C-alpha cells in the first residue's frame, strides 16, 4: 500500500477533517495524526508535507497540544521538495517554539470573515491570488513578534500578522481549508506544489483501500451492517459485498421513524448493493421509550441505546464478530470525536459494542466523496443522488411534544406531501436536504368558521457541499402557498412555517 505523503497533525480543531477534505478535492491523500504518533510515523515514512491544524488552546498554556520537537528539526532541515504549514494555532505554535512571541491582543482578535493584504507581490503559497482578499478567521491569540529569520507576508485589516514564512516553513493565521476563504484551495495547492507532492487520490484506489483495510480486521469472520438504504450505507455495502459475500448481512431497523414508502427504497438499494437484507420491526419497542421523550439529546440517546441492542442481537443471531456502520467524517466532527465542540450526538458514533468489532470504513470521508464512490461502483442514481436522512429519522422531526406513533404519522404525511410538490415542480432534485418537521406545540387557528388549536409544520431546505456549512433556501411565494394549502388540510395542522436560516448559526436538522 502506498502511504500518504501529507501529514496533518491534529491540535484540537473541529476543522481538521476539512483540511483532509480540501486535500482530497485537490487530488491528494493525507493521514491525520495526534502529536504523540508523529515521531513514530516520521521514523518509518518519508512525508513531503506537514500541516499543523488549528486549535482552541493557547500555545503557551501548560496543557496545550504540543507537536514533537522533531517537526521543527525536520522543517528547518528540509530541502526543496518538503514543507511545513501551520494554520491558526499551528502558526502560533511555530512562532512560539521558534522564539517569536504570541499573546492575546484584544483589538486583534478576529472571528468570522476578515480581509488580508499580501505585503509583497503574491508568490509562494499566495501565487495566483489577489493582493487583497477575504479569509475566515477564528483566533484570540496573535503572533506579536516574528521568530528570527521569518518575515511577515500578509497582514489582516486589524494589523495582525496574517501569514509568515522562512524557507520551507509557512504559517497562516486564517483557515484556508474552509469554503469561506475563497482562495483557500489555491493557497493549499500552492503549498503542496512547493512541497513537490504528487496527486494520489483516485476513487478506484480508495475503494480498494477501504475494502482491504476492513478485510484485514475482519478476516473470515461474519459481519452485520446497519443499513438505512442511504448513500453511505448503500455504498459501504456495495464495496464490502464482493469480499464478504454471504458473510455480510444488512440490517434495517424500523422503529416507526421511517418516511413514507421508505422500506421499498431500502429493499431496492440492498438489491443494487447485492447484500442480503433483514428488516426488524421494532415500532412497539421504540414507542415505549420515545412516546415519553421530548428533549432532542434524550431522544438521540434513547434511540442509540435501543439501536445498539437490536443490532447487537442481530449480530449474535447471525454469528457475526463485527458490526459495520456508514459513519461519515461530518458525524465524527459534530459529535466531538475529532476535536472541537460536540454539537450533537450521533447514533453511529461511540456505540461501545462489547465483544464485537466496530468498523467505520468511510468515517474519514465526507458526503460528497461517498457520492463519488457510489457513482464509481455504478450504483443507481437513486442512491448517489439521495438526500441525507438522520439515523433517528422522524423521531428528530417531531419537536416540542413526544414522538408518539400518532405524531410520527403527522410528520411522515407532511414530509411526503411536501416532497411530492417540490418534485413535481423540479425543485426537490436541486436541494441538498429537505427537512419537514411537526412542531407539536399548539397554536390557535380557524377552520370552517370555527376555532381550532393545533400544531405546525416547519419546512426547511438547504444547499451545501459538505454539510459543515449550509445556505438556507427561499421558495417562491407561489410554492410556499401551495405547500401551506396542502399541509393545512390535515386537521392537526394549523399553520406552516418556512425556515431559510443558514448553518451556522443553525444546524440543518432542528434536533
């Protein structure tokens, strides 16, 4: 196996996997390492580039993440064809360890969109970018004195040093890996070219490496797979099926949380992935718990607990030694499994299966990358173009009241009618995700000249490339009127709301 030539050192940033994503989009593989694993890697591998991630700590704090000293030695001794890039905290750490000064300067703290000015004719990592450009900042500390031999190559509008360089070592105070930095990919690509890295990301090789890595852990043992029929689970199933054959069983759990006609699609996608499928009817089991839960995190945790019990039992009945999951990088990020804040828990992260091996073959990939793999292995469009749907499903789309079977049915009905309208108008196919939720808190309305007291339906659509950020979609007045008219025919629905809020500050799902 050819190992990646780019090393990303994880220093506590929730954007670390976005660095990896940006590299893949440019055609380069990489490996993410915690600081304590770096020395061992350098002893047996010869990377061309090292990237130090951002982080929320201050580099001078006693318990701050500390890359090994060997990185400084390697970076300063590196000849043409090798390079180091520090991002945000990574730049501050480089400056501090190389005898510069870093501290918090109140007037130079920057969060969100900012602007920088290149101090000399753009070259090096800024080659091909304008003298003045927008970037995404998120820092409290600043480099107030450059290390010996370094020069400032960019400053922000606040006057803070935005980029520094000495030989093969670069530091940027902003985040080039996020989409909010328009020339971020160009900057990263220039850095990789400076390090003389060669492109090595190809869907075909990634598919084989996923299969090979999983089989090395599974051997000849059986495995069950939590199968939703979505792009992630269908793709992983199709990748693993040729190797595992009858030793792989796809398991779909129906807890009453699925959308209208979803089991039909699940069966069709299992057939396309060429895996055996078992559907478990667990509506009554889930209803006993969910019919009393209102809090979002409580619902997620309850779902996770029952999901784990049922999947574990299915594994033991099948004689399996492992459970496969279609966990994505974005799931790990939001649940806090890769550094940064925990936004919300995910049912497929941190299951803690006793006596069973837990495998997440695509947990280093983002949704758009899995779609590319789905196309490469020729799964039908209904798989790779399918919108995401959360594991707990409609349980998270009944808001403010318990997710009883009755309330789930209202949410399911409203979702189906809304999708029908948007599909007929040719809108649904262009959305990244549609969320239709039942807000059970009653409000006053008038139907048939009589006072009614009922809940509301919230319709939310977004456009996004990575689901880490998203733009809310505004429908036309005509479309909103048709949806409102259709949904308020249901006796329990008094009003319809439309939510075009961006992510952040909102997440895509309400819960």
